[in-house]
C-alpha cells in the first residue's frame, strides 16, 4: 500500500507521526485516547514531501525522546509508551 493511501484512510484514531524534532511527546498527548494510528518512517526518516503530506492528513508529530531509534525498535518503544500512558501497562 502506498504511504499516501494509508495516511488518507478515514477513521477516528489519533494520528501520530514519530519525528525526532517534534515539539510534543507521548506524555503530553491529551486524554482520553481510544485509538491511535502510528506512523514510523524508514531508516533515514521521511522526506520533506512525505512529512508535508502527513500534515495534510492531520498527523501530529510526536517525540519519543532524545534518541533516534531504528525503525524496528521505534515501533516497540512507541507502543509500550502508549500503553504505559493510556493502556494496560501502568
């Protein structure tokens, strides 16, 4: 599936794009959150055009922390952080 097609899918989830220079972190997200659509870019990050496209589809840039994680590590870290903040790991 093309990235733009996936980003354009309509649902009621909070749309998050992990970005190392984002202003806000998972800890600053508003409550309550029932569903999350999480975008994690490839190694090297998303291009400027891809980031602009995600903004058009209402994705919020979100920071995991000061480190840039590998793609496969970022996914597990983000899901764990979301569960600690909103779910069943608290």
